[in-house]
C-alpha cells in the first residue's frame, strides 16, 4: 500500500492508494476448466506468455509445474 502497509489482494478495493497510484478497477477471474501452473512461485494459466530468450507459453516452459 502507499503507506507501506500490506493488504491481501482479496481485500483491496477501488480507491485504495497503492505505491505509484490508486486502484481504479478490479478484475475477478476464474480458473475453472483452465490448466494452471506454478511458474517460479507465481500461479498462472498455461496460456500466459513469459520471456525466456523468446516469448513462450508457460505450459511450454521447463520452469512450469502443472497444479
């Protein structure tokens, strides 16, 4: 947060002041029927793009573990 405090992402609201700005919108997404991966300790879909000397899908990365 702007004041250095921490807040769970699920508790962030529109109008909250964060470092370098203010929360203007919130997107809620579902991973239902989507293969999800742990990519370097970040949970993302297999379709997410990452750069590893070239752009590839997470599901193609040696660093991705399907969860």
